[in-house]
């Protein structure tokens, strides 16, 4: 499979890495991961045996842990098809289990939770001891959490706890996949204390690994958002997204951090800035990160409900290919937009679908994050009336909305035409109207006409009052 030259060094690194992802050994050293990630994989052997399968496993782990997503998927495509190795294999069950776990981890890192879940299930089936079963369930907990299946994720997290306790292990070293799963589950429950504890375990689990440290800071930023400590959250996220180590997070974790940043801005009432922060971000295939969903919350805050529907229509057309975790908040956002546009039947249908998904897969409060609570309460009340079987659950969520960070939303800003928006942006500052007219390359009379229209829409009588209303709505970035 690989060239034989530094074979001894490779074998030593392989053993350290494949043992390092089990609960009885420290996390793999970054130097070993980089060494193995740089090795060129050759053709597959005629028959897979434990030795070369462990080498493939280590190479997959190295690429996944260093965020070499394309490299890990290329290895999988070369050596696997339909959940099985392409070449014949004579492998011990434990080797099959840990190799399947490595493939599952690579798919999770790539934001493909359903394929990750497929291989995690195989890893569980082949596991023949507590350590390999722990590893398999840790990966399953991450795959299911990425897909929003929080009940299944918590089930695997409990299995890991029981294995550690029942095996009498003196020390269980932190498992990175398991900690990322805890981060996602705690975020869904808006559990800031668990997020802080997870951050501590990430920080201590592998002090020399920048990816662990990046994930720890993301957990802290999410905890700050939940506690409404927006200033602290903004400081944390600024370093995560714009610092010199911003490249040291995994693609999925970086995307999560970007979402936290947008939510922090929305919670502070800076909808236009949130929209600007998400500009140009494209969702990966399957939308395990769905930036269209993130943008929809900002558009709602700006009163641009029709854009919410237009921009998320492609997500709906994905159907079952859309990640469930991001589909649920997407449906809730579309429900709010439909309701504001008077499409009550469509609003009720979208909200009921999103609500049912959340209830079935594991209750999450994040679909309601930063959305206007009066709109949500109206949708919950209508669902309770229209679907008596859901009334108790609707009342429970209604009572929990006070826990959800949001801003006391003002009435939506009246819609301004593109030309009126250009003029409104120029109003703040010392420039006179003739200077603004010259800058916009229009006549002073045109400026006066557009200004009268803006004042009428904002229900104000002067420039200062108009600027004040626009500022209060987060119009200026």
C-alpha cells in the first residue's frame, strides 16, 4: 500500500495514532498526525490484513484530524465501496471495527453524517471489546449530533459512560469526537454549563493540538451567547474567525463558529452586520452547514420576508438530502416569513413540520434562536389549536422561549427601494443634501422626492429622526 522506505517509523506512528483514539491512551500527537498525513498511499494490497488495514486507519485519522477532508475522502473512494473494502480482507473483528470508525470520523469531518452513521453502525457491529465499542459509539454520537438526531447521540454518549464505568478503567482519556458531540448536544439544549465543562476537557485533553484548542474556544463562545454575554462572545469569535489561528479549526467547527458569530450579531440587533458576515458563504453539499438558514434569520430581522423564501427554496428542493439538523430551523424561519406575508396555511405547515422533526429527533431550542418571540408564540398557539395532539409539547416549548437569546424585535423596517436605500445610507453623516445628490449622481430635486418617500415610510418628519429609526433597526453596518 505504501513505499517501504521508512517502514519502521511509519509502523511506530501508526500504532501510536490508532491507539491514541481509544479511551486508554492519550490523544494522537500532532507530529504523528502530520507525518502520516504526508504519506502517499499506494495501490491497495491484494488482500487486506490487520497490519496494512491499521496503516490505512491511521492515515484516515490523520487526514480527518488535520482537516484534510479531500484527502480522507479520496482514500475512502479508493479503498471502499458500498460500506466495504474493495479488495478481499482477512481482518480481526476489532480491526474491522476501528477501521470503520476511522471512515465514519472522516465522513463526519466532511459534513456527511449519514455516511458517517453507516460506518459507525458497522464499527459497533464488529466491536469485540469495550475499548473498540467505546470508540465506535463516540463516532456515532458525533455523526448523529451533526445530523440533529440528539436522542441517538445522547444514547451513544450514555453507552460510552457505562463502558468506562463498567470496565473499571482508572483513566479514560478524552475522546475528541465524543467531546464535539457533547458540544453540539449542549448547544441544542442551550446548556452553557456543559459547554464550559466541555471546553475545559477539550483544552486539557490535547494541549498541543490547535484543533482541540479551537473547538474549546467555540464551546466557550456558544456558552457566552446562551448567557447573553454578547461582548465576551464577540471577542472569542473575532479571534476564531479572524485570528492567525483561524485556520486551525475543522471545517465543520469553523462553520459552527461562523453561525455563532451571526447569532451574536443578531442578538445584539445588528442584522445587517450579520448578513454581511455571511455574505459569499456557500453551504456544502447536504447542508450540514446551511448558511442560507443563517441568512434567513437576518433577513427576517430586516423585514425582508420574501427574500427568506426565495433564498431558501433551493434548500427545500433538496428534500431528504438536506441535513435534518439545519432543516429544522430553516422550516421555522420559513414559517415566520410565510406568516408575516399572510400565507398562514403555508406558515402552519412549515412550522408543524419543523416542530415535529425537533420533537422526534431530540428537542432542540436552537431553531428558535434570535427569532422574534411574538411571531414564534403565535405559531405555537396556532399549532396547539390546529393539532391538539401537539398542544402539550407546544406549551412546553412556549414556556422555554424565555431561555432563548433574542433581541426585543422592533416592528420590521418598511421596505425601501434600492435607490431609497442608497440615499438612506448617505443620510448619516455631515454631508448636505446637495453634496449627497452630487455623490449619488442625481438632481437635488430627486433627492428631496426620495427623502419625502423615506420619511413617509418611516413615519418621521426629519433627517435626524430618520437616521435614528434606521440605526435602531440595525440598518447601518
